[in-house]
C-alpha cells in the first residue's frame, strides 16, 4: 500500500499504536471533516476523508485475523461512500464518527462518555 497523505507513516510505525489510539486518530480526521463541512469547503472535507481512509487501511492491515476486521472493512465502505458524494452531510459525518468510536470501548469512553 502506498501512503500518500501521511508520508512519514509506515505500517510498522502505525502498528506501535494501540488500537484505541488508531481509532482516535481516524476520529480526528472525521472531526476535521466536520469543521470543513461547517465552513463549506468540500475539497478540504474530501482531503480529510482521504486521510481517514489511509489510516483505516493501515488499521485494517494491523487487524487481519481479529474480530474487528469485518466491522472495520464495512466502516471503510461507508466512509468511501461519503467520500464519493458531491455534497458532504454533517449528520452522516457525525454518525460515522459515532460508529467508529463504538468499535473500541476505550476510544468511546475518552470522547463520548465524559
């Protein structure tokens, strides 16, 4: 896999992060996308989704053989669908963020259950 957005990131580096931190970093891109949706900059929203997809791909590689792989791949499909839409929707973006956080209780507890 060629990394375009995160040029200094490798599979080896990414795998050093615990799963909950990987989820939080993907969530950060979705949060950035929300901010750009609010500002009306669709090009920047697409960039955020591209970065999120790249991080998801790195996470998928790290999760091969684990229970979460199926859910992660389905989540990737949902992000890709939103990426392809001309107009990005803040409600859909927030739902995607929530679904992502539900994949890991530690990530969920850090951001949702304060």
